[in-house]
């Protein structure tokens, strides 16, 4: 067998519940160069079947200045695409190989969030992979948003269908489960989709929406102004105009005040750099405008465009999911517990222990609260610190997952942050030396342990359970930190 050439096509993925699914999947989802005489690569994706029941595989091919979705029928040694009313037989192509796809129904040139980009027209229009039932077969083709339908090569001609199924990256941004959220493919000349998230207002009072876009193998938050027919991203301090993007659609969101590099729990991850840095959406008042922009932790600022110039702000609002299943409630040891407070352990006398977080200088630290004894503690650098004011965790759907050595599972709740930027989590232990108590504390990844307060001193435990917020059953496209 000859050398197999692999051409990586950027496939947008996300983090779901804290589990990294990679920004660009370079191995599980690949376009592999091949031709009609070569055997199919491993994990080639079946996209349908012909009238005789032969499997049809998904591919893409170059025709003049177009990159078009096509399909391959190995048993017949045939491959087909279509353009401008004609079916075109092809011999050289790139086969799509992978294992993380599904099909979602759509129509009229629309595509759901997470739809796989399968090609590009000469004018830059992105094309998607669709399929349709024809007699006893299932035939793939190209979804053209501008032409409002699916075009397939069939019976040596090109056919048009207004209703079809679209190939979507499974577990990514597809939102066919009536979830309140999704990233929806869009163009600057299209109407904004339903529930598009409003990011702010320009100097003329026009609404600016929130989106994201791919640029040179990175994903950046983008700002969309439909009235002025403009959309842009920030790249290395310069605004870059774009036309194709994904719009964030969500029913439950809010803007939370923050500053510098502090990103609160629930912040929506709207991009990622080549180096793996997560990017978020922030906004602030600039003269008479409420303008959204890109939040970079390494830059410790909100970065946005105003009058075609880069502006940076230390204090800003950040976009977060308005998660009704959990919140941090400001309170003190002298006040009664708020509703739905999570019970996270007990002392050796059976008193319930709750968890919260408290600010100690530049450190935001998890703390343990014993309301029966009217006391609360945190620890730092081996010192036990009594606290009287804190934010207590009010949460539903709390589960505990066994871990060790500073590790945390996907979905762990970020519950603190050190002055050096290390993120801290909540854990608990019921080691034998605790005399039947279940004691919560702070998981420090750098110290490879759970640190708790016991008998007035800080103790470290390498084995523990981690607090995880169990997400409601949905497509997972919220993408939160």
C-alpha cells in the first residue's frame, strides 16, 4: 500500500462538563487523501446506501475553484459530486474518517450547531454534508445555505431537496434535544437565529450579538452587528472582519462583574488559541456604547474594538450561564442558611457541614461551614483561618466522584483561585482517623491532595471525593468553565 496522506480539516469541538474534546480534532476526525483505486481508510464514515444496498462513504473533492462534498461507492468503484445542475464523476478525493458523528434533520439550507463543514464554494461560502432518502437508498450531498437546500448527484444528474439530514459532530454543538442553548451557523447577511445572545449596543443604539469564528486554526469570540452588516474578531490586537460565524443562542444567561484574569464559574468558553488558552466573552461601557469583546486570562483584561482601535479594560462584565441549579450566596455565620444549600459532610458529632468560598487577600479559597457551632474555617500555607463572612454554595444535583493526588473529574466545580492563578476545587474525605466524620476541604492540584481542617490543624489527604455538579440532560453545547 502506498503512503497515506492525511489532510487535517479544522473541525470545531468543545469542552463538555470539563472533559477536553480538543479544539481541533486532528486524528479521530480527518480527511484522508485517496482515489477510486485505493482501499478505504480505517474508520471511513458510512453516509448512506444506494438502491442495491451498497454502502456509500463520505468524502470531498476539488472541482475547479470549489471544494465540494462527494460520496464514494467502493463496490462499484464510483465517486460522485454535483455542481450547477450536473452530476460529476470523480476519481480523486479525501475520505472522511472518524467515529463521532450523527445526523440531525433540517431544511431550507439551514444547518444545526455543530454541523460539519464539508467544503467551500469559490466565493467562500461554507458547504455542509447532508443526505436524503431516495426510493430505497440514502444519498449524501452538499447543503448550500445560499441555495436553501441539499444538492445530490443521483442517476447522472443533480437533484435538489428542501428537507434533509445534516452531518453533525456528536456530543458537540448539535442542539436537537430542545436544549436552551446552541451555536448556530450563520452569515452576516442572514437573519439572527432565535434566542441569539445580545452582547451590547453600539453608539447608534444598534444591538450587537455574541458569536464565535475560526481564524487561522484558532476559535475567537466574535461580535455581530446585523444592522451595519458587520462582524469582527480580535486577533493580536487588531480587528478582523468576518462574514461566516456561529451565533450563540441561549435562553438563560447573565453578565457578572469581574476584573483582571478572574473568570467565575459558569463563564461560557467562546474560543481557544493554538496554545490552548480558553477565551471568554466580556463587555463594558465605552463612552455611550455597551460593547462586548474577548476576555484573555493571560492578558488579564477585556479586549475590544472601538473606533477601529484596540481597547483594554481591567474591570468588566463577563458572560455566564444563569444556572438555576447552583449559585454562590453571600452570607455570614450569624445568618440562617439560604435555600437549597448543599450538605457536604458532617463532623464527629453529626453536625452538618456546608461549603463556601471566602476572599483572603488575593486568594479566593474554599471554606467549610458548621452552622450548628457557628464557625467556619479555611486554610492557607498550613495555617487555619477562621472566617465569618463568605459565599455559601447553594446547589442541586450534587454528586461526589472518587479521585486522588490532586486530580479532578470532568464537571468539577471551580470553587476558588489562588493569587498565582491556580484553580481550586471542593472535595471531602472520610478517612478512618476522622472518627466517622466526613470532612470537606479544598483540592489543590499543585499539592496533589485534599486539604481539610481537623482538630484545629490543616491535614492533607491524597484520596478523596470531588464535588461535581451533575448537568441537566441536554446536548452539552453550553460549554461552560
